[in-house]
């Protein structure tokens, strides 16, 4: 009599969590200001009571050249050669808010286009310390920080466009406001949105701009990618003269989208770097490239 025994099929699946970096496009290219406004989240302000200016570390010297963020903006915006090395003392600056021409640096304020308190109430309260520091010292996008007269900056305070507008260049001001909010993924409150929508309904809203998206809207999110291990079925057949046994096979596949950086350790976004083309991760695990930009011929860590 022939005895036949067939083993049952066994399949085992093991799921392993693998972090994947998911991100939005790195910039909005040639987008109209009006279209950027429509992409902003409309929401009421929150967390006002917990705000402190100390939560946004500034000014910092990101590239360690002895010139902090304030000095870098003064150097960038002066229309004549400045004096002073680590601290700028003289130059010539046109305050776009009120038209003042200023030649003594200590009479110039560096304005955060989006005031720190406004940023906090519009989403920055949920950011890491690193992101808040980068926002407060954002040299990559020239509209984020602007040299203006101390009097006009203090007149503005922490108010949004529903509460304050400059004497000069209202259209330019609103375009910059929307672009910087979009860059950092900040929301607009209903009153603010109403003013922006009204003022940008005409030619002012038609202007186009390239906006590099910042870390706030590119924060890594973790998902689970399946890593599957399958144990194939084992079949044993017993016959009077033949025994056949199939081998056990194991396959494993792991999926990840993390690119390999050419620089070990973490880099500081916006800092000077070399060589051109090098890549590295920031402390929040966002990939940067050492390159120039359309407004800056020096190599810095940029997205």
C-alpha cells in the first residue's frame, strides 16, 4: 500500500516599521500671489497666551563668519559699501515702509515680515525649537527679513494686515506677507484673509513669484512600509521507493525613500558650504544641497 502524506501550507508575514520621508514639492514656481493665498489654511489664531519672544532664537551666526543674521540682512540690503566687520555700523538703507533713507545701522530694524507672535498664533506653536530658530533667521528667502526704519517697525509691532499696513508700498507688502506665510505653511485668520483677498483681487494679486517651501510644510512624516518574510510551503511525499523534499525559501524586501547624503552628521540650513553639489540632512531629517540661488552666488545649504 502506498502511504501519502502532504504537509499543510504555512505562510508567515512579518511587518516591520520603516520610516519614510514624505514631502511636498520644494518650491512654488511662477505661482501668482492670489493662487498662493488660496492655498493658505483659513483658521482662527491660537496659543496666544503661551507666546514668548524667547521661543524664537535670534539672531544667530549660522555660517560662523562672525556676522549674525541682522548683519547679513544689513549687508544684503545696503545700497552702498558698509563699514564695520562683524557688526555693521554704516551703509545706506531705504525703509520700504515709510521711504526713509538711513545711513546709521543702529537706526535700522530688521523686521520679520511675519511677526514672531503672529507666526506663533498661526502654527509655529506646534514647531520644534529648530524650526522656530530657522524661521527667525531665514536668509534663504529675501522677503522673510527686511531692513526698515525702527519707527515703522515698532508701529507695525505684531499686527497683521487687517490691523496695520505701511504708508508706502502696500501692494509689495501684501505680496511678501502671503509668500512668506505660504513658505512656512502658516494659516490666516478670517479678518486677515478678508483684507488680503480684497487687496489682492486686482493686478497686485496677479504678480508671480518663486517661493522655496520651508521646513514647516516639509516636516518628515512617518509611515509604515511592509517588510515581508514569507516561509514557503514544505511538501513531503512518502512512497515505496521515492522521498521528495522541497527546500524552505525565505525572501525579504524592505522599502525606503531616504536618499544617501554625501555629508555625515547634520548640517545647518542656510550656512555656507562646499563643495557645490554636496548633500546633507538637517537635524529634522530634511535633505539639503550645497548650491547657489538666483539671488545669492555663494554656496549655502538649500532645498
